[in-house]
C-alpha cells in the first residue's frame, strides 16, 4: 500500500510541477491580493517544509526550504529562441534551497 501511496504522491507532484508556470502566471493578480488563511493555504500548495535556524554569533536566521515541486533554478528552454511561439520545455530544477535573513528582517510571522 505504501508503494502505491508514494507513486500517487510522485504523480501528483509531477502534475503540479508541470502546471506551476501556467498556474502561477494565470493567478498572479489574485495571489497578490489574498490574505490570512487563504495566503497560508496557497503557500502550502508549494512549500512542504521550512526549517528555521538561528546563529547567535552572526545574529542571522537561516531558512531551509523544501518545496513540493522542483522550481528552484528551473528554466524555460525555448524550442526556437527567435520564434517563441514555437513553445518551450521546462528544465527541472531542485526542490530545496537555503535563505539567510540579515538581522534587520522584520515581520516574520509564526503560523504554527
């Protein structure tokens, strides 16, 4: 049973990854306006896990982000660079990245 669950999760993530460019582009105006729980729900569509670490020596936070889809450093590869109407393919990126916040970062919201 676990194998089938894992395969289903992989298929769902592949589908989400394939559609994320169009999905995000189609919803950009709406995404800028959502607030509260709707914003959190939208973030959870793409973010699987965020680990937060604090370095007391540098007084900086580090966020280790694990996304549900591999969109970090992904890319669009045009089928014909001089004629973009011929379409593109998406070069898969990775689903993990690290972000460091300087000591001046404010308005970090705890949603837990």
